[in-house]
């Protein structure tokens, strides 16, 4: 059950109507998770600075169980995610940052309990 937060200073008008669906498909494939388990939030028009610059940028946080727990896995995920985001927004490599956080089932509440008890 991956959780994806995409924060950007890009305006909402830069995001086509089907962006969430395409992002979901891309991330599900990159992480090896089913699309119906993905949880995404996109926040646009934010005041942001990366590396001392307020130029257009994206900060993405990827939190998931079992797929973000090693440097090797995250290197593969990063390459696929960067390719997608660069293609969508024509941003340079230094304008996209991805934070990976491993999760444990007991850290996710669902249906009044936690995932380790479902």
C-alpha cells in the first residue's frame, strides 16, 4: 500500500486531467504494486525552494512496505520515476527530488486497526 506525495511549485494548470491516473500506473509498475493499492496526493502552486532556487521543481515522497527498504531498490525506482516526471514537465535532474521511506504494516491504520492485523 504505497503512499505518494508530490509537492510542486508548478501551477495546477500544468497537470492534465489524466495526470493522476498516469502517475498511478507509472508508480505502480515501478514499485511492483497493484494500482488499486496506490494512494496519491498532488499539491501544486506551493512556495518551494530546492538547492537555493525557486525555479520549477518537484519533491516527491514515496512510502511503501517492502519496496523502499534498500538503496538498490530505490535506485531502480528513482530512475523510472525521474524518467516519467522529466517527460511530463521538462525539468532538469536537479529540480526533482525523491524521498523514499520504508514502512512496516503496523504503521498504517486501516478499517479501525493496522495493516498487520488485516
